[in-house]
C-alpha cells in the first residue's frame, strides 16, 4: 500500500488501467443505453417511466460508493498520511456530489408521474438530500483555506465525522418518516423491487457497470490534472525564486 | 482532570465578563422565534401545531451563531497554540471549553424556551418535554458544533461554512427533539424520544472531543 504513496508508482497503474476502464465505459454505454432506453420492456404498472430507473439507480449506487471512497481515502490519509488516498478522495468528491444531484433530479422526474408530485419527504429522498449537503460541505471546506494542505486535513476529518453520522441520520430520518407518513411511498418503492426480472435486471447491471467505469476513467483524468497542476505550481514557485535571485522582476 | 476544571473556570469567567455575547444569542433566539407568527399568521391553533418545531429550529440556529466564538478568539491571540503545546490531553481541554459553551448558551436557551413557547401557544403538556428535550439535546449540539468550529478555524468565510458543515449533522437531534414534544401533545409518552436524545448525547460525548482535538491540532500546525 505504501508503494502507492509515490505519485509516479500510483499513476503508472492508474494510467495502465485507464484505457480499459474508459473502453469498458464506452462499450457498456453503447450496449446498455439502447437496451435500457429502447428495447427493454416497459413496466406493467409504470409504463415507460421505468426507464428513468436505469439512470436513477446507477447514480444512487455511485453516490454511495463514492462516499465510501471519500471516507476510506480520508481515513487512509489521516492515519498513514497517504497523499494519493487524499488525492483520490478529493478528486472523487465533486463527482459524488454530481451523481447525488443526478439521483435527486431523476428521482424527482420519476416521482412526478408515479406519485403525482416532484418531492415527498420520503426517508430515502431526505437522506439523499442530506448526503448531498455533506458532499457540498466537504468540497467547500476543502477549498476554504489559503493553505491547501490544511484544507485537505480539515476536509478529511469532516468526511470521517460525516461517515459516522450517516447511519444515525439515515435511521433517524427513516423513523421520522414512518412517524409522519403512512405507506404511500412504500408501494412504489417495493413495486420496483417486486417487478424486477431479468429483462430489467440486465440493462440495470449494464448501466451500473457503465457508470462505475465512467467514474473510474474520469477519476484517473482528474488525478492526472491534479498532479499536473501541482507540478505547474512548483515550477512557477521555483521560477519566481530564480527570478528573485537573479534580480529580475518576475513577469 | 484539573485541566478540564481550570479551562472550564477560565471560559466561564470570560463569558461572565463578556456576558453581552450570551445575551445576544438569547436575543437572537427570541427575535427569530417571534418572526414566525408574522410568517404563518397569528392563529393560535396553527402556532400551537408548529411551536415545538419552531423553538427547536431557532434554538439550533442560535447555538450555531454562538459556535463562531468557541475557538476563534483563542486561535487568533495564540492561546490555542499554548493549549495544544501544553502537553495536557487536548480532548479534556476541548471538553472544558464545550461544557463552558453549553453552560453559557445552551442553558440560557433552555431557560428562555418556555417563555417563547407561551407566545406560540404551546399547549400546557408540551412544556416539560420541550425543556427536557432541549436539556438532553443541546449538549449534543455544542459537542458536534465544536467539531465544526474547530474545522473552520482560519477560513475566509467561517460562519457560513460552519452552517453548511454542522446543520446536516443536527438533523437527528432535531427529529427526536421535536418528536418528544409532539408525543407529549398527542398523549404518548415522550420517554423513548428523550432516551434517544440522551443516547445521542453520550455518543457525541465519547466521539466529538476526540474529533475536535484532531481538528484543532491540524489547525495550529
């Protein structure tokens, strides 16, 4: 594991897997999207709107997986000062926020035809919304400092505090929801579950795989650009130092 | 342990000498609550329905405002560096400061809450659960808030950022705090909700001072 603390080592592997994950993402999207959006059968209850699920569930899957990666990377960074773990967490967080946003938006668009309203204070919607705010807090804290290293460590602590709180928030919201809202939501929530058969499962898995590969590919790109940005920063700094030493104004 | 009591005594003395700070928080609590009748109308039954939740939400916001000064002054004048370097367990120092914060903001909010609940026509059986819920919930608010306050030390827009970090983490406390009042109003026992709030407080007591200490350490490094 400590071998990968070296950016060069780490990026050698990341660059090696990049063509594979990027290629797989393209293939899975090319195969999965037509099946999911055109050829798969409409649901007997929900009709064509069930197709929103392929985007919605895939986004929801990624939003949870990425929070796990952010929390795990933050823990590795705080415990072992593992710089690449932090970089992975930092590069993943905005994507996690975007997929959480996508899950919320597609959920709302799905909710309108199914439940007759864009938003209900359903337990899952509410905890997703809170997760979205946790992501925003992590991102905001990360770039709130002049000294980027402080931002890294503060955000890492926040990610861990958030991951301890997530289950508490989730169960509180679930409990609160059952107190306030009887079972309207459960019906369609389980409706999806019970009607899952192969014809729907296959495109769903294809789309989840496509989303995951897409995330990994973009993650490698983001890591690359983060490291390049750090290199440019260092080069600029040493250029300024050289200019100062020679006595020329740094232009 | 002696470091805990001396920090507690110091912060209390400071708070008493600058009592305007605590009073401002209570005043904010009052004015924010008083805005609600203007927002939703003066009908007694509407206000009675929302009274518990309104008092809880405004209490959370008032506590949030007061968190800003929990570590900032010590951070700016260098006291915090001395405390971190002192070699005493930092989590006890944090605990001392948090208890002082709770005594100077949480307790005034609890004392003020029934007065504000009267203006919102909270039915009589709701007062005791409301105060008990605040008594059990505000320590968690101070403890979790301390983590956030330590994390934003030295940022450019600390206050706004703090609310983004801390408010999502307050949601469980808010849920069970208002549920306790609601339960009492519908004639159900409020004890389960209060027990959960107590559980949150114990959990926060064990984890938050530690997380706050870690956050402070990286802030002064």
